[in-house]
C-alpha cells in the first residue's frame, strides 16, 4: 500500500521502508501527490482542508484526523492501524503508550505541589499550548498556567494579547517550543518585567523540541511526556 501523509510537521522524522517527500504540512503540489498514486492519504486538521478537498476532487481516498487531546491520540492510532490492516500492532502500541502514561501518573502522584508551567508554542505573537500539551503537563505533575486557553482548537484563540498576564500568573517553569523554530531562552529572559517571574529568577526557562511534543501522535507521549516529567521532577528536587 502507498500511504501519503500530509500530517507530518516540520522536524518530525518518521522511519518508513519506502518514502518520498511530496508535501509540506500546510502547502502541497497536488500533482506530486497524485504522481505516487497513493491508496490512501492521511491528513490532519482544518489547516489541510483545502489540500484534502483537491485530492478528493481528483478521486483520491482521504482520511482526515483532528485529534486535540491524549485520548484522541490513542484513538487515532487505533483508527490508522485499522485503515492499514495493522490492528494487532496498533493495539500493542496503544497499550505501551497507556502504560507509559500510567507510570508517569503514578510517579507524580506523591508530589504535594504542582509547579505552574507556561508553555510557549510561539513567540510572535505569544501563544500558549494546545490541548494535548496542556493535558500532558498535568499528567507529568504540573499545572498549565493557561489551561483556560488550551481548550481552543484555533491557534488564534490561544494568543496571549497582554504579556503582563504571564507575569501575573507567575509560572515556576517556562518551556519554549516554537513550532519548528529555534527556541532562544535569552530573548525570553530579557523581556520587559519578566525578571519578576519565578521561572526566570530561578533559571527554569527550558526547551522541548517541537518534534517531540507538538505532533499529536506517539512522539508526544514517548518523548514529550517523558521530558516534561523530568523537568518537573528536577523542579521538585530543588524545593527540598
């Protein structure tokens, strides 16, 4: 089966036996996709709706996912496994990921205080994290400083219009993951008034690579959740 995926963000490496890059995440040359004669095209979110429409019009079978939380990630894996006839492998992967989630939950259950975390998904404009990242922060033992915004699907609705609001919420940890762009902690530390934020005062302005956490698939749990838990555990150790 030829499977063409439009859903791989920049920086995300997926090992496959046969692969050709035929599309960007939010732009595509339809003729290049059609040239590989895919049996199925996998798309993700409204950002790829126009690409999907053109492919459907050209007679290609398209399945669009739109998962925004951890349960959605696990569900997506099950559906995709069924689509490609790998139900058993999909079930094994789901069980492994769920076990990893349960282990992290158990390890963080004994902590009496959850650090408040500001996760910056973009720097211009300032943007807080999407739903599955907010949920992973909670699973890892933290509290998303902008959990009220994480429920929004649209990135525009997660824009923080007033940077002073971040100062007011006083996060203990700041994590940058600028959606494929190099994170520059010095530029965060140097923002006006941010020296009053506990995370800045205590040297806890850190990075998790976008490929590890901003793709709503296995990597968010296998890599993103693990890194979140390590950062929070380090903060916990410093409180004693």
